C-alpha cells in the first residue's frame, strides 16, 4: 500500500534532499539502512582481524607503524558506522549481540586467511580499492548521517589503498621470491575481491529498491566492472598477472571482459562455511568477553561522575 507519506518521501529523494534521523521515513527504508550500515560496521570491525595478524611480524618499523594506523582507522570506521546506525533507532549493543550470535552478515572478504606478508599489500590494494569504489558513491547516499560518515571513511581508505599498492610495488620490484609472494597473494585475493561487490544484478534482492531510494547509486555489476577496469592496468604496472584466462580488453565497449565468478564459494561463505568464518567469530567473542572489565569500569566511572554532578 502506497500512502501520501510514501509519495512525499519519494519526492524528497528524487529532489536529492537528504533524509535526517528525525524525518519521517518508510519502515522498509529504515530497515534496509540499519541492515546495510550494521553489516558495513561489522565488516570494519571483523576486517581488523586478518591484518591484525601481521602487526607483530611487519618487516620494518615503518611498515609496522603504517599497518597499526590502518587497523586503528578500521576500528574507528566501525564505531563511526555503529553511531550512524544508532540514529535509526537501534542500539550498538543489539548490533554487537547479533554479530556475536552469528546472526549478522559482514563482508565475505574477511573470511579468508592472511598467509604471507604480501597479503597485507594485496588487502590494501584490492580490498581497500574495492571498498573505495563502492563507498565513494555512498557519500551521496540519501541518508544524511551515513553519507557524511562516508566522506571521512573514504579519505582514510584512499590512504590505505596507497599503502597497499606501495607495498606490492616494493615486493614486485624485489627479489624473485618476493615477486612470487606478491603474485601468489594476487592469485588468492583477486576473485574474493570481485565478490565484495555482492551478487550479480539479476540475483541482487535489494538493488532495485535501494537504487530507487538513492541509497545505492550504481549497481553491484557496474561497480565491479569499474573496479576491474581500474585495477588491471595497476597489475600490469606491477608486472603481475591477474589469475583470469578470460580477462581481455573489449575494443568495442572499452571495458575489460572477465571470467565467471564462483558464486558457490560466495554463497558458502555467506552461510558461515568460509575458510575463517568460525575463527573470526571466535576472535570477536573472545575480545568481547575479555573486554567485560573495561565496560564495567567505564559504567562505574560514568555513574560516579553523574553522582558527583548531582551534588
Ligand atoms: N559479503 O541484494 P544485495 C570494508 C549480502 S569494505 C557478505 O546485493 P545490497 C573496508 C547482502 O548484504 C566491506 N554479504 O544487497 C575495509 C544481502 O544480505 P541480506 C564492507 C554480502 O545491500 C577494507 C544479500 O547478500 N562494505 O569493510 C556481500 O543491495 C579493508 C543480497 O545482496 C560495505 O558493507 C558480501 N560481499 O548490496 C576494512 C559497503 N554482498 O541482508 C578492513 C556498504 C552482498 O539480504 C580492511 N554495503 N551481501 O541478508 C553495500 O554497499 C551493499 O550492502 C552491498 C550489497 C553492495 C555490499
């Protein structure tokens, strides 16, 4: 049933008005935003784990400092996004609970292991590269708090992407063994990075409505194509080979054609059966349990301060 409120809401969207927390919005709009922003926040928090794995083993002080800063940024993005979700009437506790109970989704990409130091380069280059491609249009999302949060997040992700590409460049120009490591990590991260953009358009349940509401500005397949077009020349500059025998520049379209994505692998990961799904959730649960004393201390401190202010 379409009401007058729905019609007026769509007119505001079409006029490029930003929707703010206290404005009327359809329940479906609120629900899909909570879903997307929460999944995005969880991705940032779980996304700290694969790279965190290498902080203690970074090969130099300079690399360690950069990686520490990057992982810290991701924690910041997660908290920032939980706050954006809270403006829609859910609490951070609820969202964290859903994550720890295994009921919430987060990006498929963070369920792969980081086996070598080169994976830190590949994550920055490809995973942050894909994240930027997807998130720059979100700076124009119709929901104000999410759009504004994305501006800072995208600036920081750009730094992350450069950090990763520069690392890959150092390895690709290094010894034969270093170059092999870089190629091996490209081989393992390429296809999962393409899956980050989500199912193909004809399989994407939320796309049509989210495009009409201007939450999404481009479809999953459009963004995936843009990512391939931008990344292939970067791989060529590194002297590395993209692991796709079907990849070729299509002279007619000006875009790269690429091979079929293994959607079975993607769907298995979404069901919780990826290589690291269990390990990631266990790490988050452990961090939550071991952080209980911090939450208790902060609550006690806040209560004490409130009491002092009342006097
Ligand atoms: N993994 O109908 P659609 C980062 C789900 S970047 C897992 O197409 P939609 C930075 C989807 O949620 C990564 N699930 O859905 C970083 C839906 O599930 P539901 C995070 C996926 O929303 C870098 C179902 O499949 N970025 O963290 C995936 O229209 C390095 C149907 O899909 C964002 O979250 C996937 N790859 O489009 C951190 C960006 N793809 O809820 C550390 C914001 C789809 O029906 C290190 N999100 N699904 O059960 C979005 O732009 C959108 O939500 C999409 C999906 C494009 C991800």
